[in-house]
C-alpha cells in the first residue's frame, strides 16, 4: 500500500512539472519579481510583481496587437542579406509584425522594464537594464540571423526551389496574417516545452523541415549518421541542446546556426566555409580525418587558398572566371551518402554536384560521372594553367582532350580503352573496364579517406610514380602503375618485347614513353599515338633529321629514330 502511495505521489509530481513547465509563470519570460531565472524585476515598482505587464496590458497599452505594452525600438536594422543569389530569394526589409515586438527586448536597445502603461520603468535586479550581451541579445545587426518579416508565398517557393509550399504551414510553424515569416513562426514566447521557446523540436531538424526541403536530404549521411562528438576535440555544436549528441539529432545545425551565426552567408556556424566541414572531419566526429590529408605537401588548395567565400550554389558548373576550390565544389552536404558505384558513375559522396560533360558543356542537372566533376576545373580552364607536369611531344592544358574517346589511346576514364589486348591487366580488371580519376589521384596511405584530398606524391597521386631519368625499378618505384598492371607481365615483355630492356637496363621511367591520360590524334602526321606513347621530351628527342616514332603505327613493330640518354638510335626496330 505504501509503495502505491509513493508511486502515485511521484507520478503527480511528474504530471504537475510537465504542466507548469510550458506556462509563462515558470519560463524565462517571467520577468516579474517572482521569476525563477536570472533576469527579474526588483521590488519597488507597483507592477514589478506582475508577469504579463512586461509585454501586455489590459489598459493604456499601445495600438499594436495584442495589447502590446512594451516600448519598441526606433533603431534601423541591418537585415539578413546575401551576395549569393542561391542563399536568399526573399525580399527582406525592416522587421515588422510580431518580430518588431520581440526585438523590443532582444535587440538590446530598449530597457527591459520600459512599459507603456506606466510613466516609470520597472527596474531590474542586479543592475540589469537592457538585454545582457549573449546569444539572446540579437543586436540591431540581424545579418547573422534567420531572415524575418518577408512574404513567404508560392512565388518565393518557385524561385527558391528548396522551400515547401506555404499552404502546408498550418501546423506548429505558421505565417502571420500577411503571409510573412516572423519570429513567432518558429518561437512561442509563452511556451518553452522545447528549448529556446521553439514551436517544434529542433531534434532531427523537425522545425527546419516544416519549410525547408533539400533534394536528397532524406537519404543523406548527415541526416542519418549516429556519429557522436569526440570530447577530445572542439565541440562542433555549442549552441544546440546538450541532449543532442550525434549528427542525426543535430541535422541542419551540424552546419547552420539560425541566430548569431559566425558565417552570415548561409547562417553557417563558422565564417570560413571549410571550417564547417573540418570541425567534424578531423576525427572529432567523422571517422576519417580530411584535415590531415589537406595538410599534406600536395593537396587540393581548400584551406587558405585566398578564395574564401567565392563558391555559390547558383554559380555555373565551369569554375574558371572565378577560380576557387572549396569542399562544396565537389561535395553536396545535403545529399552526400555512403553508397558505392562503379566507374565512371558518381558514388554517394559526390551526389548532387554540378559538372561539365565530355563535350565541354556545363550540365543542367547534377553530374552523373565522377570525371564531370573534375572537368569543372580541369577542362577549358586556362586560368589554372594545369597542363601535364611532363614536357610532352604532344601536349594540351585541357585534360578533357587527353581523355577524349576518339583519341588513338587514352586511359579508360570516359570510355573503355582503345586497346583490346592488354595482357598486363591484373584480375579483375579487363579491357572493357572503366576507371575513376580518383583511382590514380587520391590520398596516399592505408586507411585514408577516399578521394583526391591530399598526398605526399605530386599531382595528388595515390601511390609512388617516379618520373625522372635513370630510375631503379622496383615494386615501389612504379607502385601506381602496378596497382592495375602486373609487374611480372610488364618485366616479362608480355606487352612489349623491350619493356625489360628499357625499364631495367636503360632505367627509363614508365613516364618517359607513356602519357598516362591519353594522346590526341595529330592531324597532318603519319605517326600513331597508340598505347599511350607520347615521349617525355626532357629525356627523349628526335634525331638530327627530326624523325620520331612508330612510323607505321604497328603494334610491336615500327622504327624509332630517337636520342635517349645521350645515345642516338638510328633506327631501332621494334
């Protein structure tokens, strides 16, 4: 009997605590002398013990609804704006409606006890006058806060493309009578059942998803990951409720902060765009450490590249006139996931990214193939001056030209290779397979994240590939080539009868004879550029008569008139 009484008593206490937690009497907006939180009135004013009086009065209130009793600010606000067309499609002006009422305290310019119904202000305890500095004091600079007081209609929905139909906003999130998004669309000042007086829980971004609808979010890793913060690092989520400990719970707020964002563009947690990625992708939260790869000698210049803030989701696919590289040029954080694919199709980490196709045309939809994303910078981009590091007989700064399927020879990035007989290929590779750019260009080492983030080898190569003169052959020297091509087969002369002679005895690098991307057909010549033959002219030159190689274009036949290692071949027959 006694245990039942105890249980009933505990249940009663729980129910009562739930009921009173949502009332104004017990939350932070009770500024009266009876308030339970940090900011309260001090005794002495006739209305100091009244709860509603700080916002409302039955008599002598202003003409503003609902019986508004607090002096409003006369300040001019710097409202959220954007230099990027993809960030803001709404027309924003000075705050109005319920928002200007909220700002009468939360902009920090008007005394908290400045009420209209009394000739004198209510003094606050502890010498507090206006809203103390901190997250609740938004100031008059609202550029780092979610935009407010804008019309949210179907025209905006259409122009934006990532917003839900305003007609669906009939639940916890509502527009005001003028179809405007206001502070009270997200916050209920009387009810703090949810942290920060939110109308709906921020957990799993439930509140954000009332309005925002990003393509691919439903299957993205950032929506579903249960990775938690590693306490040895920097907490990436300092503004979210302490009960939110994993990526899925934080969802949008992994990267965005609706108030007091450090990066006002897109309301990012950190002003430097890549910091919003690297705060997690350093092993603090994400399993892989991207920062460590970007710090390597050779990397995509994401960090400290002098082009911070250049990326815009609405920019053209071809990044040339405004050259830059940021994490989001290759990864769409709203769509990225861990699904795998086969070359050349994009894998999950590259979903939803713009690209340039093999004809050099900017795609109107997201890239389907990995190389199309690479072509954003590495095709038709004279600004980068990123031609081959090797001085070739035939060269082009446009990598797209090197992989052209119409070439006499090319690595099988865009289409399968031209050679139907490549005996050196290691199982399961065969002549019909295609490869990714990132099969060769990727972070080096074991257990590293996929993709060309950074490497100790030049051109962000995944493995060692020596390109000098007089190179001592070993499994390590040409580890990159031997990833797909059998060392035994190559040195056994199965592909070419003089491989071993050139590689071991003459100590010529694979790079001396072969151009790994591809070789364009050369109009007006009688030569053939099959088998990726495109000599490194630093080590191989024509003879005194200007004669060169493979004059009959035959496989393992033909004549070379070359000067190699200071020795002239006049001619060598293969």
